[in-house]
C-alpha cells in the first residue's frame, strides 16, 4: 500500500533525473560518467515506479537514439531503456519501440551496419515480442524484415521467431478469452 502512495512522486523524480541526465552538459569525462550513471539509475526507477506523465518519453527516446548514433554506445543504457519500455507496456512504449525497430530497418542497407546495430536490433525485437503482440504494424514490419534480402539469415531467423512468438501469444489470448465466455 505504501508503495502505491509514494510511486507517483518517485516516478516524477525518476523522470526528472533522466531529463537532467540528458540536459546537463558534461565538461569532463567524470561528468559524463556521472550523468550516464544517473540516467541508468533513473531508467531502473522508471521500470519500477512507472511514469508520472508522458514527458518522460522524449528522454527515453534520447537514451536509445543518442546511444545508437554514438561511436561508443552505452549498451547498458540501451538495455535499461528497452527494459523500462517493456515494463511500462503501454501503447506509447510499444510505438516507441516500433520507431526504434523501424529506424534500424531503415539503417540496415547502410554499409556501416555492424555488430552494434545487429545486437541492438535483436534486443528491440525481443522487447517487442514481450509487449507488441496486439500491434499489426509490428507484425507487418517483421514480415518486411523477413522478406528483405539485405538481412543476414540469423537476423531473418530472429524476425521469424518473433512472428511465431507473437502469433502464439495472440492465439493463447484468444483461447483464454473463449474459455472465459464458456
């Protein structure tokens, strides 16, 4: 009960910390490290306490895209961002993860695609398998990935497995709904 009473305040504090982590200029490498640690702690808190309002999505997006475009990405921050979005599991979080996957899909034809992008691609798809089961646009994008020859066989298998998982979850939900009616 107490957790429910303090959660909105903690959610606001986490959102504020994440915003400060992105808005504060890092002058030294130590500053950069402290801001990174603050953002990651804020992401953990967002995963646990949720969000107080939609303003946090701007900074969740920054945590993903700033690291995706970095030559030295903080993979832990990317994972924590995806974990927070998965824990929140709302239409907005799924739409944001769809945006991430779509951006990766658009980058796939770029010759600079490498291990970084491939690793992040897999993490995004895994997160979408957990949350995106009811979203047709995710299935359509995964089908497009599966049929696009620029992906490696392993990357296509990841998309195929995600489609199978999403289909199985949808079938299980429909079966459960039918059982409730009887």
